C-alpha cells in the first residue's frame, strides 16, 4: 500500500491560513501603495507600528463579524466579495474615527479612497486564489467511513454540509454482511475484504470509524484497522470529528459511555476565570443598562404606537442548578398571548406585535435582562434560560438536557450564534448540542468568539 497521501488542510488550518494571509495581503497592499504611489496616509515602517497593529486588529475583528472566516461562505466568490466590501468599509470607517492611534487624516482626501480600495483588492486577490486553489478537489480530504449500514445515512447527513473540503468517498460495513442484509445506496460501498486496496486505490487520507457497537466489528475489519494504525494511518472516531467540525456535542450518538464525552472544561472551576467572567458581566450589564436608558424614549414611543400595552413583562425561567428566577423583558407579544396555554414561540408568530418584531430582530427586547445579569441570576454568555414547563417536557425526551443548568444561563450563547431560532423538540436538541459544547470547551477565547459572533447576528438582523 502506498504511503503517499493527498495534500489537505484541516478546518482549523484553513481558518488560520485565511486570517494570516488576509492580514499579510492588507499590509503588502499598503506597502506597495506607498512604494509606487504618492501615498503618505499610512506607511509600513517601525515608526508606524501602533497604527499598523490597530489596522490588523480591525481587519481581524470585523472580518470575523462579517463572516469572512465562515468556510462555507469563504468557498463562494459571491458571498466572499460581499463580505469583503462590508468588512473593508467598516475597517476604514473605524480607522478614520480613531486618529489618536491611527494616522491623522491626510490633507489630500483622495488617499482615503486609495486606502479603501487597497484593502478590498488585496483581500479579494487572495480569496480568489484561495477558492481556485485551496478549495479545489486536489485539496479535498478523502474519507472512508467504517460503520453499520443502519446508521450510515444519519452519519453522512450530519457531516455533509459542515465542510466543503471533507468528502466521504464511500463506506465499509463493519458488521457481517449477508444476502438478506439491508443495503445503503446513497454512498458507494466497498468490500471489507478489499479494505487495504481501497485505501490505496481511492487515495484515502482518513478513516472515520462510526461503529456504535464495537463488539459487532468483524475480525477482518478490526485486523485491517489495527494494521493501518500500526502503519501510522490516520483513524478517527466519528464523535470526535463531529464535535470538531460542527462544534457541538453529538448527544444522539452517545450511549452508556456518556462520561467519555463530557470531560467538562476546567474553566467551570477556575477561580480566576470565574472572577473575570463575573467582572465582565457586571461591567457589560452596567453599560447595557445605560445604553438602554438612552434609547428608552424611542422604545416608549414605539410601544405606544405598535405595542399598545405594558412595556415590560416578567416570566419564570430555570437558572443555574435548576433554581428558578424571574426574567425581565420588553413585551413583544399581544396581551394575554398564552390565555389558551403555553405554546412554543415560532417563526412569524402571529402573537408578536408589529413593534415586537422590531424589538426581537434587533435584540432590543433583551435589554432589561442586563438587570438579571447584574443581580447574578444570569451571565452575559451562557445557555439561554428556558421556562420550567418546557424544561420538564424536554428533560423527559432529550437525554442530558438538565446538564445545561450546571452553569448560569446567558443573554447570548454558543447555540444562539451557531443556529437559527428553535421552536420544536428537534431544534431544542440542536441547541442543547451547542450548549454542551460551550460547557465542555468554555474559555476566554470561546467567550470572545461568541461576543464577536453576537455582533454579527445583530448586524445581519437574525434575531427572532
């Protein structure tokens, strides 16, 4: 069997590559602009290190907010071009508005236009190259799936849209096959007896083992897997890849060995992290309440015109350690919206008022919850608090649902920035997967990522 495998980039490697080259191209573009043209606004030199670092920070933050590092969108030129324009516009605007750290405005104002076009062109040139080279089939990761036929369909669908470069070429049935066995026709099946030859012939770079009953793996398949492992071939567990690529915990595939999948983040018990997290909550909630008071007159006018009734309402929610508290929100539904009983909120809910739609989509209805954060009932970042009725219902249906209550609920969270608004049991399962991922990988970096993605969610008007 040949040892040479195709060249491919992991998800994390591609994201790092995009970031580093974006920054490099912007600095290179500015350098060439000052080298070949009479451009003096910003020059690449040691004397301008603060201004250049600020430019790099702005590019990195706003490119993240405007989804230039979303690999699905980064693989398409149309969405990439749109996001580059928005990113460059915001970067240049903020750069001009911070003259204390960035250079003072040039006397020749046309240089600002040159600077703006340079940021766009430099990133765009690299992204065109990325789409045509890195996103081309030569860099695809060719994967062979080993598992039970009965589970193949669900496994493929889960990973199918997560990464455009991750291609499952076919599968090998890990169980004993008989003439009466169910056949899966959605993906090419290779014979177990031809395992090693298939690896070489199909230029497989990774084996994905998705067997939920390891005792049922045939001796022949097990022997070949061991042989490949001894040769240093890359063999990975399905749940590991699922969590890494989709950034959520695959609880639907977790059985009696659940404790293997939940080695929760040490940040949950780290006193320094907890102190910093709480300090951030207090500072940010105070800022949020002050901003809320500033725009309150406009909200009051909108409520009178489009809401007609009380502005605030309270509702019982489940918090940390299953302790209940009353959440405060701006009312977005008609009065007595649940006179016929508790219902799921849903998309285009007829109970939502005209002004309520604006409050929800802009997330302004969440402003009073800064008071809950200040009190300590909630945090800025964490799983969204749910109502006791739904918690009781979902806990009976979805395994590990109560686990999300081991930390404080939050105003925003990994589930809120990673998936659309949920209004069903299936949606709640998806949200739980993201919530458990956050609890498992909780860190300052992940918190910062959620904060940045929340801005993207608000700016793209994705609230419910």
